[in-house]
C-alpha cells in the first residue's frame, strides 16, 4: 500500500512540473505534496526538509521577479517601464491562458512583459528604439527567471523522490 501511494505522489509531483507551462504554482504544489507525505509517513521526511523545499519554492518566485527586474534595468528601462513589464506579464499570462489549451499563458507572460515595458517606456518619453531595447530586457529577464524557477522545481522533485520512495 505504501509503495502504491509513493508511486502516486511521485507521479503527481512529476505531473505538477507541467503546471509551469500554464503559469500555475507548480513548485508550491510539490511542496504541498511533500508536506502531505510527511503527515502520512512522519519518519520519511523531516520538517527541516519541508522548510528547505519551502525556501527553494520561495527562492524561485523571488528569482523570477528579480531576473525580470534586473533584465529591465540592464537594458535601460525606467522604473515605469519595469512596472509595465510586471503588470504586462501578469495580464499576458491571464489573457494568453485560453489559447492553445492553456499553453498560451507562457508566451502570453513573455509577450506581456515585453509589451508592458514597451508601452510605458513610450509614454515616459523614450524613443521607439530605446523603448524596444528596454522591452527586450524585460522579455529576456522574464524568460531567464521562468527557466530558473522551473529548474528549481525540478530540483525540488529530484530531492523529494528518494525521501518518498519506500526503502
């Protein structure tokens, strides 16, 4: 019975990684599944391990945020352009979600980041070329941040499997 439940939890963790494509909180779901396993098998996972997973999940969110912020700054975006990139990424993910069976959330967030930064940089009096250059910084920062957040989710999964699998 324990082995069957372990397989189910591991498969759910693996499937939850795919939620990154839809812009959903996959890393937090992995953390929740690990915490549920802690309650089911208290000896298998320690609270310190759950705290470490929580710190990794939180670190992924912070890293995604900071990568977009620093990408904007590196490419010369103003504070207004940076705010536009964040708002655009959220709006793009929401508006893109209905397309391609939910897969549109990922490109929607990237394009929204670009568009939000671009639009607010233009309203700030920047030239078209400067605004476009800053928007590319927002785009690549968001892409790098998303890639790192997904990588941290894979790391959480890989760390959790040996703890869940019955020995």
